[in-house]
C-alpha cells in the first residue's frame, strides 16, 4: 500500500536522524530556550497555513518519491512538558485519488532520549479538509494540548 510505504519511509528518516545525532544535555539546554515560549496559549504570530510559505510545496515536488522530505523547520510552540525541541517536516505523499500531495508531520524530541532510540506516532483525528484544522497548525499555535505526548516524552520516546 502506498500510504504504508510513505509512513515507513518517514519513520526510517526520523529514526535514522535520531540515532545518528543523539541529543545531549548541552543540546537540550541550547535548543529549549529557542524552541519554546513560556506561553501555553495560542500565539498571534503563527501565520495561517494559507499564507505560511512552509505549507506551499516547491515547484516540481510531484517528481519526488512518496515520503520525500521537501522542507523542514524548527517549530516554535508552547512548552511541551519533557521535550527538548520540535520540528515540522513537509513531505510528498498522494491524496485519496492517487494524485501528488503534501502533508506535514511534527517531530517532538524528548529531553532525555533513550538508547536505542524509540519512536511513537500519535495520530490526531482531523474531520476537516480546511488547513486551519490541520494538527500541524493547531499544535504550532498552541491549541494541541491533551495529546498524551508528555507521558511518552517522559519515558524517552
């Protein structure tokens, strides 16, 4: 199945990245102040996905393999307990009709990662095609609480 292959590719990239460059205490102390604000509420500075260039696929993205990383960024967000940093990755996939499309995955790094690296995938329900409902946008603007992610991060996932 194409969707399964896409997720397998993304997970392989993320696990390889996590094990290739483990986060040290120094990295955690360096990243945390830059990646998180002290606010737990929504941020007015987070642009709507329709005007955020990050969400716009680059020209010719259709020629990439499913799962190909098109761009990534550090994610400035509300404080997620037990996390050292967060990143968003725009990748190539296909839609329900089999046409080229893009999606965004949010990767959150634990403060105290374990070895060998572990990975947990949390899928949030999305009942709308509107970009403003996308979990990647909701988490970034600070309204993504209640995911249970903090408990996994505390265990080094």
